[in-house]
């Protein structure tokens, strides 16, 4: 691999790192640096503590005990000199105390100077010269009888001064060495403290730099890419779908940006499709408006222009039937009867078509409708047919709904008239209307004991102009149930034939329930009441 290819390969390798890997590597490096810095700090503190301990526990006590040793020897020399000159025993007290202090100081020095050859040599020199002085001067004079000056004190006075001066010189040398050692320890302590301070300053600086590096890495690697991604996503949310989403950073954030950009492209495609569908819908809406306009024009023509010639045809054929009936042959009477019947049926068909076309277009005033009152008006309009057929019509307590009272009256009119018309031969029509509340929906059922509807025709009967019988057997235009379906669906309900009901027919339809007043709810909760006509 060439020199130019290595950085590119390293860059491609790093570009595949995810946020988790960057964080893992960054945390590992930070912890390693902190561990190294912690080790350096502990080492610097331990060194300073060690030097302090040596100074406090060894160097200073050694110098102090050397001075105590010197004081003890001086006390011995003072006491021996006084006793030798006077012979008084009280001068031996400083000597004896000096011996005790000497022993204590020497024992302590032996403990403190372990591992210090030069100081131990100085101590041996001091002890050797002290022993020589004590052997030649102190011990013989202290052993002399009390009460009179010791002759030995005068004889060895010059020798004693020389020996003690040599002892003083040895102690001075020892103390100079101990002072130097203590000074060196003080210098070591100062250097250790400076080193400790520098180490901790370096630790603080490295921690600050590490924190800056962490924050900068998080900013460049996570927060900035996420901020750019959020800005791009908000741009897309505000409708700028042509704005591409391109985010740098770790691999997982780039994949997230790619996924968001894929969503943007999908939204662009969906928007393009939606706009095309909306344009098509607008076109279809315009076609529907034009069709409705043409339908209204046709309804106007049918209700005005077609009705007039039909009325003329019907009137003149009826005049022919009344004036020339029985004067012509039977064929002529039959043809005239056909013409009258055809004109009447054509007029009825046009009226039914007009009524069907007006559902949801002319009568569409939704308001609160009392179905009980609407049903009673329908029964009044069907009273003649009910009396002629001796029909028995009963119903449950009916609720109040929101709808168009004219269309709901047409619904009851068609359902009840069909139940009476398609009655079984030789039996009295028995019709029952019941209503049940199913949550937010009222379900109504019109049940009769008529001829019924075969299963294969239960959907066909709701289609316009679909008849199951000839006009001679059961008159009509085949629009009734189609109109019922249109009325029910216009009010947001459904209508169907109950397949499980036999014999006869049970037509079930639903209407959305309205919020009833408490009094009305109490009335509907009471036992069903029946009305018979």
C-alpha cells in the first residue's frame, strides 16, 4: 500500500465506526489516561509523604538526640569538674543525670541511624572519645572520697580538657553531618512537593483538555449531526420535500439520515401520487357536479315536460274508454285498456323515479325526529289498505333520532306497504316493528308473516327496478326497497334481510342514536308498549 493510500484506507475504516464504537474507544482512552495520571499523582504524593516521614521521624529526631547527647556529656563534664575541685557530692548529681541522658540519647540514635553508615560512624567516634574521657577523667574522679578536692582532678586537668575538646569536636562533626542530612531532606521535601504540584497541575490540565476533547468530539460526532438531522427533518415536516437530508458523523447516524431521506423520498412519491389522485378526484367531482346538474335538469323535464303529455295520453285514452267502450269490438276495448294502464304505470314510474332522485338531494334537513310520531302518520296514510287487508301492526316504543322526517316517513311507508302487499294468501298480515339500542346505534326490525324472500334474492331486492314477481301478481315499480336503502344509508345506517327469520320476512336497519334527555331515556327503558291498527 502506497503512502497516499494509507490515510484513505484509515479514513474509510473510521467512517464505518458507529457512535457506540466511538464512545467505547473514547471512554477507554480517557480511562487509560486517567489511570496513568492517577498513578503519577499517587507516586508523587507517596514520594512527598516518604520524604516528609523521613524528615519528621528520622532526620530531625536524630539531630535533636545528638544535641541531647552533647548536653548530657556537658553536664557530666560540669559535674566532674565541680566535684573534683570541691569534693561536694551535690556536684555528682549532674554527672549521674548526664549518664542517664547519654544512655537514652545513644539508644534512640542507634534506632534512628539504622541504614546511615556515616551517621553511625560519627556516633561511634563520639562514643569512643566519650568513653576515653570517662575512663581517664570522669570515672576516677567520681570514685574519689567526698569531702575534699580530688588530687587527680588537678593532675589530669589539662588531659581532661584536651579529651573533652576532642569529644566536642566529634559531636560538632556529628551534628554538622546531621544538619546537612536534615537540610538535604528538607531540599528533597521541597523538590517532592514541587514535583507533586507539577504532577497535579499536569493532571488538572490533562483533565481539562480531555473534557474539552470529549465535548468537542460529542459536538462534532453526535450533537451537530443530530442537530443537522433534526433541522433537515423539520424542513421536510414544514413541506420542503425537495430538501435532501445529508448528515456526516458516525455510521449509525448516517444510516439514520439515510433512512429519514428514504422516508422523505417516499413522502415525495406519495405526495406526487396524492396530487395526481386529487387531480383525478377533482375531475371526477366536476363530472359528478355536471352529472348532478344534468340529473336535476332531467328531473325538471320529467316533472314538467313529461308529465303533461302523459296526462294528455292518459286523459284521452280514458275518454276513449268511457265514450267508445262497448261500441267497438273486444280487441279495441282491450287495446284501449292497455293504453290506459300503460299511461298510468308510466306516470307512477316517473313519480317514483322523481321521489328516488330527491332522496338526499331535496329533503336533507337533519333535525330531531320522533319516530313514534312519524310511524303514526304513516299508519294514518295506510289506514285504508290496513282496513281492507285487516292487517295487524304492532310496534315497540320508538326513539328520537336525528334525520329528515320526510325521508324517514318514506322509509316507514315503503317497509309497511311492502309487508302488507306481499302477504300470504288466506292469512291476515301480522307486522311488528321493534327497536333496540346497541350502544351508539338504534337497530330496528320490521317483521311480517308474508311470503318471504328466497336467500338468493336477499341482496337483489335492494337494487333499483329489481322485481321478483310480475306486475299482475304484485303491482309496483321495483323501487321501494332501493329507496329504503338509499334513505338508510343517507342517514349513516345499514339495511339487510335477516336470513334466520322464517316464515315471512324480517328487514333490519340501523340509525345512529342521538343523545336522549333523561326523561326520554326513562320512557324508553319502560316495558314495551304495543299499538294495534
